[in-house]
């Protein structure tokens, strides 16, 4: 019996070449997916992670000196300044000093033509001699009248002359005594005039009343000086071995300063060379009161008190009228831990926080205890150690570099810095 095989359905039969082709496409798609997946994974692995410090200014905690100071501007003046004037009128005959010359008390500095004063002395001497001659004559008259009275008394006792004659002799003697008294008074007055004339003559020689340096010559040879109203100034002598700074302290700061506090200042010609001194005194009232102004001031008018600072000046480097930038030190700390004041955030009445950068470069709020804070730098008493990094700084252009005292700063990117420390 012939058995006829039943054929399979045509749709279920796949030729082998077609099957191999489908498998190749499948492997290709799977490979492509793997390549894309590996490429994305590699890109994610090798691409840089976001920098949490990007754009932030960072400062490294370091050690240095810090101070809190009252800043003021002052003017240098001589500790002693004497205006030497002419006390008599006349023509300047000689000027024996020059500007900048050192003089000693008693040195001749100028001379006024003495002719008129010499004549006045001679005239006063003549008047004195005349009065003394008159007194001598009156003394002779008195002696004569005294003898006449004595004789009259003897004769009156013998009843030779009358009582009236005796009285007349007494009156004549009394008149002589009165005339002598008048002449004595005139001689005294003439003696005063003679002394005044001699003093005026001596004043034609103008001498230095103190030792010092001639800082101004205000009279020339041949100039006529008139001393009728006030003594005209001929020269000015100053003591330049000790200079005085007169600095203006505002009423907002004057309650915080006191004599004896340390001071350092600079002048415009030597800004990098601060000079140490001490605050000598503080005027009790504004200068306007000394000038005769009313003690009451407008509420919008600033009030300043003069602080005086005496400074040795043996090398004469400091000069009159120089401008001084003065710092009156209220408090200071040496080798303190310092951060920029801009890195601090107040978290309470007496507490602050900083953004401390941890090992993972992530800034975290951190509480610190602050000492001196001069609004530029701040002293850290507790909460940080040297070398810690905090967020904050000025962000000035330029390569980062150490600051004096060991304080330095950098940013999340090169080229950032911090402002200089207050007080130099």
C-alpha cells in the first residue's frame, strides 16, 4: 500500500538562508545597543563632575597680627613755635639769620636803626640831670631857711623878734621842703622815662628768646616796622626736635580713645614706613570753641576733637604741615588665626558662622568664636585651625600670594586674593 506523506504548511517552513540572515541582523542590533550603552557609560565615567567650589572665593586660615584702630587724619606742627616781633618802630638795619638756621637763645637775629632811640636816651638823661641840679639848689635853700628859722627861734626867745617873724621863717622852711618833695617826684618820673628809653634802645637789637630753628623770615633790610598797634613779626623760631601731630577725632570715636594709647602713623612721602608714638592728650572741646564760636553746633555738622601726639624728630625727617594718616590702636593680637571679615555670617548676638570647606570640597556651615574684627580681617578664637579653607575673600585679580604674617588666600580658580590687613 502506497502511503502518501502529508506535506507541512508552506508558511511554517523557513529556508535556512533566510534564517541565517535574520540571525545576523539580530546580532548586529544587539551589538549596536551594546556599543551605544558602553559609549554612554564611558562618557559618563570620564566626563568631569561638577565642581562645588567653582566661582567661589576661598581663603586659607593663617596666622598674623591684627588690630582694631581708630583711623584719623592729622597735620604735623612744631611742638614749640615762637613768633619773634619788633617791639619798637624803625627801619630794619640788619637781619643776621637765614631760613633754616639753628639759633640759640640770646643770639642776635635782627637790628633796627637805633639812632632815634639813642637820642631819646640822651634826652632823658639830660632831663634827669636838670632835675637833679634843681634838687641840689632846693636843698641849699632848705639849709639856708633852716638856719634862718633857728636864728629866729633864738631871737624870739630873747624877745628880739615877734611871733609873726618866727612863723614866717617856719613857713619859708616848709615851702623849701615841699619844693624838694616835688622835685624828687619829678626825678622819679624822669628816671622811669630814662629806663624806658634805655629799654627801647635795647629792643632795637632783636635776639632769639628760645633755641630752635628759623622757619620763617618775615622782615627785610630797609623795611620800616611800625609797632604802634602790635609787634610786627620778624622771624619765627620752632623746635623741630619734637614734632606734634594734631589729629581730628570724630565724636563717634573720641569716647573709645584715651591718652597713652599706642599710635602709628605714616606720612605721604613714606607710606610703607609707619612711625610708632603714643597719644599725648585729647582736647576737652572742639577747636571751634577756642576760636570763639558758639558751643552749640548744628545737628548736621560733624564734631571733631583734636588729639595731640608728640613725636621725636632728631633726624628732622618730619616737617611742618605734613599730612599724617594716624591709627590709634584700641586692641591688638599677635600671631592670631585670621580670616577675611567677609567670610563671617552672624548667627546670633555674639556668634558667627563660616562656610568651611571639607575634605570632599563641599562647603558646610560651621560656628566659630570671633575676637577682634576690624571689618577687614577677623580673629578666630575657636572653631578653626590653621590651614582650614573657608568661603570668602575679596576676589582681587592677580596670582595668589602669602600675606604678611602668614595669612594667604586663594579661590576655587587661580587668581584670587584678599585685601591687605588693616593698620599695615
